[in-house]
């Protein structure tokens, strides 16, 4: 399959619908109950899905204010930032990746950030997340990055569930840039 000649956004949505979207009752990380679930890791850990995630996010990043690194909220953001870093390297404009832990690690090197040791403070960062519901994990990650001296200038997600996260981020001065939204999935189910 020649994926370079396809519309990467459309193909990525197809894979998300195929591998990641389920119509079923589930309790989300936010504690809310939903009648559908989107596990983006099923797509971002798939070879074609990972490549497309990297391409789509990188294309979006190239359309806005310039960033010098990407950070992702563990666990869903881990494969996203890895894909972006790999595709950016292949395209000749490498973006280093940072993983933001939800809790600081007590052993080894410790800390809340992985991959940040070679990145200077003040670096302009885009924070990426797989799915945003209320925005709580993204807000905590922004605080950790800022606390380490990084300049978070953009926040992007693969899927915005449109359940308040965008507004929470707007209240902090950030515009959530969503690749896909809830309606992209619900329209397919109608």
C-alpha cells in the first residue's frame, strides 16, 4: 500500500475508527461515564498508524508557531511523541521528544520528565495528548514542563472529546488544536 499518496488525515481517521473506536459504556480517566471509548494507542502503536500520527502531527506543527521539541503525557502521549520525533528526523527537521510522567519516579534518575536532559530551558514546546476530555492531565503536564523551565506554546491532541478540556485550556491561555473531534467518530456511527 502506497500510504504517501493517500490523504494522511483521512487514512488516520479510518485506522482510528477501525482499531481505536468502540461504542460501549466505559468509565474514563476523568471519572466520567461515556457510551463510547477511543483508545488511540491501538492506532499509534500500529506501524501504519504510528507513521500517520507522526506525519499528521508534524504537518499541523509546521502550520503554526515554531516549536523546538514535543512533549507527551504518558502513556497515550508516549507513542505520539516518538512518532513525531521519528518522522521529523526523516524529513530533516528533527524535533526531540519528552515524556511527562504522571508521577515523579523515585528510583533511577527520578523526576517527572524523560528525554529532557539534553534540551535547554526556555525551549519552545508543543505538548501533545492522545485524547482530551476534561484537560486535567494536560494541565498537570503543562505545569511540570513550565516548572522545569520549558516554554509550552502549543497544545495538540489526536482526539478532543469536547467535554470541557478545550475550555479549561483556554482559561489557561492555550488554544487546544485537535486533529479530530468527537463528531468525526459519531458521524460514522449514525
